């Protein structure tokens, strides 16, 4: 990086994570207090800039207004899916073939699912190496006078090996006024003798809790399962299932996968951009959505980040890191030292891999 036009004072007030520059050290301290830079942020493998999300990193590397030096190197040695920088063009080719997922063989499994109920939900009494991971997806039909009210009519659950463990059509509690056949493929006869919503709700809730009372569920050391999905709040609401947020991994609300801090990316876009294949073309299968969200979770979980004893800003041990009463001390620190004590404001899914 060329520092010829930057004074020593400017460099001292420069964030070593995102490279923003400030006129005064107190302004840099305030920036670090609110930015929550950490080792869990997506980081450019070339210039080491921290980005808030993979979308920001993608813009930094590819465009529309990329950093030109990084773009040039990325075009030769960068993986367009995980955005990693490889050692050589040959290494990139080999890596990218493995990094890109093939489209799921929805043929056989989806045909089995379409036959009707597939129910392998069991509550285990024995312990496991860590929390089991399952992915859930629903397909909605329309209720109400104008058909705009979402009613769950099909639900699928898969395990970590992408095997279907539960699939059924669901009989909504109120009449269906729009089957949305073009995308759901659901016909009236599929729901006529379908499993009632209340029974589906009870089965899924019991399976997720895995024998633990709701109030006792905790993220570590328990038997309850980690639930992966896209837009889980909406799916669980339509299923009338309650589940603690600490056990949910939602690809629609995970900051590194979001478009902005308040705007989600669609599952269709995330699958195409980060897994390398297309979904939700024509009639949509919830199994396909389950697999996509599970693969996104596994990719995020497999990231290798520096291990920290207290990785979250909300951890009690970190609450005074940027306390106002430490202002004078903080202003005497170097930008590198400020980054060292900074912590993430979201739970990075790489932390799940340490419990498995």
C-alpha cells in the first residue's frame, strides 16, 4: 500500500481493519467502539481489509467499484464462490471445482418425498458429540379472501447428511383460496388427507427439543438440535412452533450473508453466488431449499478464524473494552491494539464447529 501522501498523524488515526481515516484519535476510538471489527468479519485475502459482509467483500474484489489492485489479483487467483485467494491460477482451478456444489439430485429423493409422508423423527435419549444440525423448509399456499395469507402446506426436514428425515403435506387450519400451483406444485387432493397442522407442529417441536424442556435449552452441552433455514421466524410462525433463537441459524438474518445490515438476500441468490448452482426454477421443492440452507451453513461454519477466549462483544469479560472511562487509555493505544481488543457483535457460525 502506498503511504506517500499520508502523514504520520493521519496514519496513527487510521483504522487498521477497514482503512477509514480520522482527523483525531478520539474519532478513531469512537469508530472502534461502534464498528465491532473482529477476526470473524470477511477479510480481503490481498489487502487484509475487513468488510461487514461477503457482499461488501465481493464489491471490493469484483465491483461495481472494486479496489483495482485487489481486482487484478482476484481475477487470476480468486475463487468466485468463497472469495478466497489461492496461491496460483492452477490452485484456483482445482479449488473452485471442489468449492462449487453440484445441483442436488432432486430426482430420486424428491420423488420419494412426493409420495407422501416420510417420518423418521425420533427423540434420542443418549448423548452425542455435540448439537445435531437439521435444516427445515416449508412451502406456503394462500388463504384469506385474496389468497395472500401464507399457510404452510408442505414441510421438509433433513439431517446433516442431506437425508430426508421428515416430509409431509400439511392440512391448513383454514380453507385454501390459492394453491399457488405454479411455484408449489400443490393440488387440492394432496391436502385432502394430509397431516393436520397441530400434529405436524407437535412432531417437529418434540424432535427439535429432543427431550429437553424449552426453558432448559442452552446452546452448549444440551441435547436440543441446531435448526438451519432461510426466514425461519416466518416458517416457525406458520407452523405454530416455538424454538429459542439461540438454537436457530437463519441464512436470511446472518450478517455476513446479508445485503445490508437490514436487508436480506434471497435464498435463490445466495445459492447461485456462494454455492454455484440455481434453485427455485419452476415448481419449488422444500428439500432443495433445505439442502441449500444447510450447505450455506456448513460453508460458514467451516471458516477458520483466530480462536478467542471471549469472541463476542456481549461477553461480560469484554464489556469494558471500550468503556468511556477508559477514553484516555484508549487514545494512547495504537490502531493495532484497538483492533486486538475489538470483538464481534454477532455470533459467528464458526463457533459451532468447536462444539461438534
